[in-house]
C-alpha cells in the first residue's frame, strides 16, 4: 500500500503538465474565513472537552 502510494507520488511529480487555473480575488479572503472558523470551532470543542473532563475529575465530598 505504501509502496504504491510512493510510486503514485513519484509519477505525479515526474510527469508535470501546465496547469491553467484561475484564482478569484475573493479566494484568499474565503480561505482566511475558513481558517478562522476552523480555529474557533477547535477552541470551542477543546473548551467543552476540558469542562467535561474537569467535571469527572473534580473531588466533591458530598457524603462528608
């Protein structure tokens, strides 16, 4: 599996062809927006996970 992937990547790099692509001026802003939303999502998820872990690791002596 890994060998076939390496061969594929080698062939992909060895056989180059001209690429005709168009990058819209708004594409950069869209990528920044995507990165910011992903970062905020990760921060929110980490906050939820740390809250969940702290709830289970907290020492509450209710029966004392």
